[in-house]
């Protein structure tokens, strides 16, 4: 069975509200790993919780798309688990070497039930301004991946942080 931990135990949360007016206009995002060198962001507004998931405990469901790994148990509730890196063009979880013993599932609320986006790790909660959001050009990424992206930010270290479009991911899973 998956062990549930509050988000505050898994990532650093700054309980102090932003002080400056510039920070007050920024939104909070959860930062996580989408693969070896890709970092993703999700708005906290859409996040339900983050849980640890042992990939061995995900119940596979036959005849579903490959990006749906199966169902995990969250306090007696079935949660569809999506292989987010695979959906974004990386190798399927079953083809990664070694297969992680523990992953993190970022839970989002869909219409009927929660959906878990499986990632290797969750790193932090960060502030970013939507005014700084940049768009990917059509030549940068395949169209099937661009569908799931709002754009990207560049952090202080010069790293690209991919911002996911939660609505398009949920729509893909529900169809």
C-alpha cells in the first residue's frame, strides 16, 4: 500500500506570505523532475497533495493507453497513475534503468476522481510571475508534447522550468 505524507513533509514550504508587492503578484508552483535534466512546474492552485508511490504497488489495468500505469490506493480511493515523463516523451517507467523503488505522485482533482502524475522526485515550492512565462516555439518540441505545456520560465541559474497545462493533461486522461 502507498504511504501518504503531507506535502509539507516532502518539500520546503515557506509559511510566511510574500513581503514585497512584486512577490505578492507571483504564483506558487511545485517544482519536480521530469527526467534526467528536465524540471517541471505545476501551479499549487490545482494540486491536491503529493504522495509516495512504490511502482510495484500500482495495479496495471489492461487495454488502457501506455501512459496510464494503472491504479494506486490512496486511503481506500482508486487513483489513476499517469507516467508523466512518458507522456512528455521520455522512456516508459518499465524501460527506465533502474526502475525507481519509490516515486512521487502529484495528485490533481479531475471531475470524478484524483489523477496522480508520477515523477521521480519533487524538489521545492517556488514563486514565479506569469508575466515572465515564455512560450515554446512550434519548432522546439513535437506538437503532441506542446499540447501539455503552458510555457516555461528561466530560473536564476539559467535552467528552463517547463510549466505544465493541467487542464490538457486531465482532458487526455479522461478521454
